[in-house]
């Protein structure tokens, strides 16, 4: 158990819909990262937040957005969903130095 | 970004040492080498990291060549539970100190009885 929690575990929705994935970091960790893992693209970095502020952006689509709240939990919002958005979405957290990232169990999103 | 090259798959007998190689010939002086593994769609798990010296922890050892162009992760006594995809990652430091991890395809390690 990494100490990072993600909800929900599974999500099935239809194309065009919007969903929100939630992540609670390890106690004391200020950084939260989001990654997407699909069969054809592998594990890809999406975005990082540090203590409520966006710190780094990767290959995140404009239809996707994220935020980190004062209690440090984070949400990843995916809108206008397409079939190709079906993937595992992982959240990770780390201390301020960003050395070791601890990953949550992931949310499996299926878009039908 | 420094790219890494790993063999796509390897086998190892249970109880033997598993030596997983990684090539990162374009690594720059301040980039660290990280190893993570992913067991069957679980969240990736940190194993070890290093800059230029060899490192050891309770999970594994990391041997980095003197020129830093390659490294080897050593699992000293592999068990069936070590069957996983192993990722060698050169840590990218982005503007504003973001520490993204760029996972490649990794090495799929199969430990056999």
C-alpha cells in the first residue's frame, strides 16, 4: 500500500461525457502527478501540481484539466470523452523534493 | 531529454540474480537514473535511483558505469513475485522544478520456477 488513494477504481461512461477522477496523496506530500496508461501509448505524464499550483505539464489534452485543492487532494477532469481516452489513470505523490514518486492503484476508465 | 533503451523481455530462474540492463548514452551530468517496476497493471513501484555511484537498498542494487552511459539493475535473488515490467527512467527536470517521469516501454521480466 503506497498511501495514495484513487477513486473510483473503475468508471464506465459514454462518448461525449465528462468524468472526474480523484486522488488523495500520501500524508505530507505536496506534489501530485497524473499519468495515463493506454495500450498503445504506454505510461505518459500528464500534469503535476505542487501545493495547489500547476508545476509541470506533459501530454495533456485540452479536454483534460486538473486541480489541487487546499487539503492537497487532486482531481482530474476529462470532458468530451472519446473512445481513445479509455485507459488506466494513475495518480502519484511525492515530497517537495520530488525524488521518489508513490503511485496509487489507478482508475480504469472505459469509454463506450 | 535523455532517452533510455532496454531489452523488451528477459527471463530469470527463481533464486538467481536478475540483471536488467539500460542504455542512456545521452544522459546529462545532473540527471538521475531511476528504476520503477509495474506488476500487472498495478501502480508503478519505485525501486532505486542513483546519480553516479552504485546504490543498494533492500530491494535491489544499481550499478552505473563510470561514463554514466549505461546502468544495470540487479535483483539478487529473484522470486516469482518479481515478475513485472521494469522501467529505467532518466529523470527529467522541467521548468519550475517539475519532476516528470518519462516511462519508456521497459523490460518485461519473467521469473520462472
